[in-house]
C-alpha cells in the first residue's frame, strides 16, 4: 500500500559535532525525501550540532539534550537542579561546536554511565532534558515520532504517552557500541534496552542480517521488526559516471576507501592489502586514496598508517582526504578503479558501499554481516574471505587486472542503486510504516 495522506513526522537524530556520521547522513537524506513526498517532516538534533555534506534538514529546529548539559547532569546532582537560563546557555550551538572537538574523543568504553542513564529515559539523570523536548514537541503535534537508533529507546515510553503518537526506532549498528561498554554496564545496558524496546511500536533495520541480529538481542517479536534498505540522494552521481566513462582506463589504477578512518572499518587491513599489491607489482602504478570522516580519536591510527606506508616506500602513492564536502566526495569516488572498506565489526549496512556503486565503482567486501546481502542485491562487486589481507589483495587485484569485468560490475551496481537504494524509496517505505503504526496505535 502507498500512503497518500500527508503525515507529521518528527525524526530525532543525535549529532556528531565536527565529524561526519553515517547515521546522520542517512537520517538527513530520509527527512529531505519525506518532504519531497509531501510529508511535514521535522528533524530534531540531539547532543551536538549535525555536520552534513548535504543541506541540513534540521536547520531552524532547536537542539535538545545539549552535550554539555548531559555530561554535567550525569556527574553532578547539583547541576540537575540548575536554572533554565544556565542550561540554555550551555546548549547554544556555538558553544557546543567548541566542545565538539573534545567530545568526539569519547568512545564507548568511557560512556557506560551516560548510556545507561539515557536508556532509562524518564528514570535517568537526564529526565529534565526529556521533559523539555516533549514540551516543544507538543507544539509540533506529530503523528509519528522516529528515533534514530536504539540508544534513544529510553525516550519512547514518555514520547508515546505524552504525545499520543506511535514511536518507530531505526537500528544502525548499536550492537557494536553496546558490546564495547565495560562490564557490568554492558550487560545492564542490553537488559535495559531490551526492556525499553517494548515501548516502541516498530523497529526498522537496514538489512535482513541486522534485523535478525537485533530481533534476538532485543527479544523482539518478529511482527515488530521491518527491513528498509538505506538510500542515498542520487544528485550528481550520473555526472560522475559519465566522467569516468570518458576517461576510461587512461588514468593510473586507484584503490579507494571512503568511510570513517578507523580500525573498526578495516582501514589497517586495506593498507596491508595495498602494500601486498605494491610488493607483487602486477598492477603497475597502483595508487591508494583514503577519504572519509576523521576525528581526534582517529588521528593516531592515520598517523601510524602514514608512517607504515612511508617505511614501505609507498608513501608517495597514498593520499588521505579527511572530512571532505559532498562535491569533493563525488570527485573522490569518481577517481577510483576499485573500492573497499573491509570493516571488521558487525556492519549493519554500509552506506559507503552504495555510494561507491552509485558512482559506477566496483566494490570488494568481506563475506560477512550485511555485505553479502548488498553485493547479491546489486551485482556490483565481489566478496572475499573476511579478516584475510591476502584474500582481500587477491580479490582487488583480480578486478584491477580485468577492466572489462570491473566495468560490468560497476555498471550493474549503479543500475541497482538507482532502482533499489535511493532516498525516495527509503522515504516511501518509511512513510508507509509510519502510517501502519499510526493506524494500529489509533485502533488500540
């Protein structure tokens, strides 16, 4: 069924400060597409301002749960009774941007207490932030509220009862974060998340793989889990493909990576595979280009890998492009011969894979998690043994030495993305699920 009624949808999304964040990009594209479909979609940021490479759909909306306030409320009982003027001052976007540098150094192992408190919602130390957000949302009168990830599930109970609206929750790789919490916070966080999951009406996973994982871990009945593939805005990709076709094979072959420059995304393994290929020297003149988000927590790894490349005599063949604009990202993808992000954690989707395919670039990915699902659904790449740099190098080399096959895979991938992985399709399916949840809520 296609939903025809215009819905008032509120999307609640945590910001990542000065870093690009795949979940933020996905939510932003979703809200933009919902608006193009005629829905009154509002994007409400939390914690820190959003950093995006497309037009910010949260512009004009207030930011709630300011990161400084959340931290102080967690650690100071006195601050939890502070005057509103002080909390509003500390939640100003300009001040939060200044704090975003240190904030992005935090990792899951340092956030057990705050994570638990947020999962407890109105029973947590940030309950005052929740009530303030609800006060504003009452004026918006949403038909449906959408949470960006399950780490926000503690809000669902109060949002649902106070706004008299169903709550949908997306799933975007939270298992990795929760598993990285120190014990005993880890087990308690999973227990609390599973208990609070009962407060949401529907959950939306980006792949069948991740739906199965989270259905078990959150102890959810099958009827409350849906799968909607992530989608991207396709603007500009056709021009990039045309440019690639006009250049052909004249340029030196380029191996590319575009994701967060982190160990979890497999950057170390890709550099190792690149050095294996340089040592074999069957692919003449091979270059490496690494792009994507790079925050303070990632810089040490990047410096280490630069040093390793230099020591191997390949420093001049490798370039790094941190935190680039959308236009620069498209140019970057258009310059590649083969793309790979050999993530070593349980990747629930891999938006970067779809972006590379949209540019007509064949991908090489590990045969684990959501990657087989994406490769089989698109025909846009090949799979290799996970965790094996030699296997990764071999799969990349096979494509670089067979340009005709690489072009065919790239063309198949770009066609599939245009058909199945665009933002409008994601938005239409999400709107239909919102309508389904609203009907069930109204009849309950």
